[in-house]
């Protein structure tokens, strides 16, 4: 049986390879993924599709891990997501047409593993940072 950190890293490797089948195989049938914008996906197909939406919108997307922690069935990865917005990004608040802008944002992913698969994934990232970098919100005022 793989440990939680190994499974989390396998998921990130599959994401970076843009490998839909490998991602899907890492989720349990009843996996739950929650993400900003009150997004909630249930099941391996829905969890995988959430990642694929981002990969289609950012075809050069890649995540780089900066820190990792594991305890029991849980793993936490702190990462930077980078990519160029070349296609529509669909989300809970609607669709964002391609802006052709580069996005580099930090996030945290917590993963709970059952056996060798992801049963629960919680994704956290700064939505304002994403929208600002895509040119959809003004830059925040500086002090």
C-alpha cells in the first residue's frame, strides 16, 4: 500500500503530464473534490474533469511543489500553478474566454487517501490573484 504522500505526488505527476486516464485511476469511485467558488465534484470522473477544465484552458499548465507534509491518510502539497490561458476556463461563476495571459499562483492541496487512491481532495487558491493576473480585476492598491 502506498502512503498518502506517494499518492498525492502521483496525482500531481499525472496532472503535469496532462494524463487524464492516469488522474482518473488515482481517485476512488466515490471521491470528493472541493475547490474555491463553492465547487464540489463527486466521483472519479467529475474530479478528473475539474483538472481537465484547467488543463484545456492552460495547455502548458504545470504545478511545482514547494512544501509537502504527510500524516497518516493525509498529505498536503503547497504548490505554484503556472500556465498560459489559451482556451475558455469554465467555473462555478461562469466561463472566462481565453485572455492569453500567463498565470502564476500559489495554492494548497490536501488529500485523504483510502488504500492507494484519493478519496478526498481539498484545493485552495486565491481567486482574486487568478482574476487579477488574467486581467479581469484591477491590481489591488498598494499601501
